[in-house]
C-alpha cells in the first residue's frame, strides 16, 4: 500500500528558498495558517487582490494582522454556532452515516464502506484519500469518505482541503457533501448562505476532478448535496445544489492568480507581516502589496476594514463596488470621474467618459429647469 500512496501525484512543494521567504513574511514565531476552501473561494472571487493572495499563500494570520493594524475584523462564526454546527454534523454522520446515506437515496441495509483515511500529515492524508477513492471506484460499491483530504495547487503553492464528506456511488460517481447548520425552511434556505456554500463546495469539486482525472471510470458530480436542519428542528434534510457556474468561475479565477513567489520577489527587502511589529511597520508592509478592495470583501476578508479605509482615503472607485468599477473602465479614482464629467479630463471617445458627460449635461438641465441655478 505504501507504494500506491507514494505514487499518488501531489502539488509541487515550494522550494526551500520560497519556504524561508514565506516564513520571514509571517514572522519568526508565527505558525503558517493553512488555506481552506472558504479562503480559496474568497480568493477566487477577487483574483486581482495580490495582497490576499500573498498573505494567504504565506499562511499569515490575517485576523491578528488586522488587530495589530488597529482595524480588527468583526465577522466570523461564534463559539455557539461552531458547537451547534459540530453537533449537527455528528448527528448526520452517526451510525456509520446512515442518515446521510438515506438522504442520498441509499436503501437501508445496503453495504456501505467507510474507509480509514488516517495518515501522517496533510500530504499523507491526501494520498490516502486518493487511494481510497480509487479503490472505492474499482470495487463499484457505496463508500462514505468522512472528512477526506484533497490537494490543490493554488498560485504555485499547495493547499489541502477537507470537505465534510464525499460519497462514492457504485457507478463511480463522486459527490461532495456539505453539512451546514443554517435551517432549510419549507425546502428553501437563505440564498446568500446557499451561494456561499456552493462557492466553497466548488473548490472541493475542482480538487476532486484532479484526482478523478487519474482514476479510470470515476466521474465527479457537478451537483453537491447540501444537508441542513429541517425547518426549526434538528432533523437533517437535504437539497441538491448545482455548482457548475461556481465551478467554472473558480477554475477561471484561480488560473489568473499571480504566483506567490512573483509577488514576494517584488517586495522591499526585510518586509514582514509579523504582528509583533509596530503598526507603522505593518502598515508600510501591507501597503507595499497591491490590493483590490470592494465592498464584498467585508464579508470575506479579515483585512477588509483596513483596506476600505485606505481605498476611501485614496478615493478609489472600487470602494463603491465592483460593478461600478467595471463600468468606469480606466477611470480609477473619484477625482478622475468628476474631471471626466466636467469635461476637463478624459478621452471624449471613451464610452465611459461620454456617458459621464451626458449625465452631467442632463443634471445641469434638470437643475436649471427647477430654478436651482
């Protein structure tokens, strides 16, 4: 079995020089924080943010960094919600996952295998998971993989991901299972929460596809099983969620990410994000890496409040929303926008400039008609 494990492909590990550089960026006493699917989904949603790509790739504790900068993050799961989620997941997976398999449509009493996925370290667990998936597919039997470990290369660095479960059907179909503690009332759940779960699950599907490409007869389902409490009870119910759109976006966005070593190489010598440094030193370090702030960051990144303040100070158009930023094209600051609207700057052949000047003219006409001038 060890030969099979060793033969499993793994993401290319960072070079020794890169590992040392990333350790310097974290600080001498800081342990690297592993990338998870939620962070990757947020990163894929904003691929132009080199700041987040570098900090996540280096394993920097962004919450501690934000606190040291004086802009602590105010989002995250409460301890009560965390405990409730763990209790609900344990209920869903009790008795060998009987309830979960029932929601999958597996008949009671069916022969279901639950392979042991334990191994040393994330690399070992990822290799053991890949082997278990191959064996389950070859055996053409129902298998439940509880908290498997999947590997995915992101911006040149390996990321190890742990979905709640993966179910292998006798026909070789692999399905990601996401277990969430938010309720599903009348067979419907909060759209924003379902969307976040779908984006997170798309990362797992992408990692599974990498394994399936090397496993004959395997097919990764592009719809995931979302398990939630039913109505106001603690009884589990499930819904099938199509993640093809999220998968396509995630795949495209992750390929656009600048490699971590390229971003790190452009930093000034001695740059570090060690929370033990002074706020002035940390501010200089953070500002040395380009960010792409948008209001959506407030729900997904610990540094969002710091970046928002900087974006507002610099009058960056992106602070008003990604949609508006896209509409305005090369006009990147509010000053540029106002100058273009007044006709003192900007190319008149630019559609955005022409639209701004037309809007300014219409506003002036309306004000004149109302006697405001």
